[in-house]
């Protein structure tokens, strides 16, 4: 198993408690999710129609400010799993450190994967991967710099799973350029990761290949109904982005009071340098607050943002002791 956040079952095994007792800050999932509302009986009982899937695609194009071909999938992870099948295995490079599923999936499929630390070092790759903003450290790259890289690689994949609250970073408006493929996650910003919804944007050839590989019903009726509603709710998205920006300042201040140094982050998670991340994780876990640590970086502690005021109160009380 590759290392991930969201491993709350491990926290329960070590520290006890029911899942609902925990504040899971080990992921970058919004803890104040989009209000789902009612979902029709038909969304649960009928196979999605082509018109309904097309309506979801149009809602995503609206939210992401693009007219590029788009495909709804079972989360951004579903697209990652299919990446190796878009071309014969050759040379892949990932801008590291980053989301570890890319290297794992590509290596398993026979690709020669190299991790590099600078954007320019991706040049010459048949497949180049950039997560923007990056997971886990929040490093960002301008659209201009990414577009300059595009002609220097065979295919450029930009994972924008954490870009909803920083739309100025998105290349979605340029998504139909040859060689460019953009992945978007729905579940993180909208706080509905269990819905398993994401999107791939790109040129018609790549999107056509992914659609053929995904089959006729790549997402559920419930995902279509909720996704259409949420992706067109501009007021909710704007208000949520404003709230998240303020919450980042609030959490950073709490961390600073502990002597933790901000290393980076996004509007959905923060990464701190601590004297001992495992000790900090255990301290929080004693009050059933779960965080993320990294085996190769023993001083790194990552925290998602609390949601309800009761969650902020609990983490504040722990850090004040």
C-alpha cells in the first residue's frame, strides 16, 4: 500500500474511538461539504443517460471556465489509473515530492519513471506529471511556465485536484491544447470525496481514449445529480474560497504558537515543520484528531482545515495544553 492520508482505521486501531468521534485532518478534504440536498429516486435506480452525463460535463466546463473536451470519471484517481494506457511505456518524469500514486501506477505498467525536483528537468520526458498546487507541499507554478514546458515533453499531465480555490493557477481554459491533459477532483473542494467524482480535460483524442477505456457509465446517477448542482453554484464556491483563505490564517497562527514552521500548503491543507512529527501526531490523536505524517520526512506534519467551530475549539484546546 502506498502512503496516503485518510487512513482513519489505523488511528482507531491505535487510539480507539468510533469514526464519527474523530476529526480527520489527514486529508485535504473540505470539512464543511457542499449541502447535497435531495437526490431523486431515479438518480439511484436508473442508468445515467447520455443527456445527463452531458449535462454534468457542461456544468464542469462552467465551473472550470473551459470549453475543452471533458470526461467525468470516478475521481481523479480513476484517470491516474488509466494514464499508462494512453501511450506505449516510455520515459515518465514526475515533479517530486508529490502524490505517490503517479510513480506507482506508471512503474507497475512498465514505464521508466524518474522523479525530478525542478520544472525544467521534466523536459525530454514522454510523459511529464505536475501537481499544481502540489500535494503535499503546496508548491505552485504559473500557467505561463507550464505552457512553456508543454512543447518540450510528449504529454504534460497537470493534476489540479487542489486548484478550485485558486482558479488563477488553472490551465483548464487552455485544456484543448495538443499534448496537455488536466485532471480535476470534485470531492476535495466540495467535501464529498465519497461520491467518487472527478474530471479529465484535454484534446479530443486523449479524452476519446479515456472515454473508451472508462466505459458507458463512468459515474453514478447520484454523482451526476449532485455534481451538476454543485458545479453551477458559483456563490457557494466563492464563499467557500473566502472562508478557506481565512481558515488557513487561523490554523497557521495556532501552529506558530507551537513553534511549528509553515512549509507550504493550499487552501485545503497546511504543511508544517515540527521537531518530531510522530510525537505531534500522537499528541493530537490522544484527543481523536488525526493528522498526516511522512515516513521519509520525520519532521513534516500535514493538517487539513477544521470545519465546524467545535472542531476548531478541540484542536485549539489540545494545542493550548
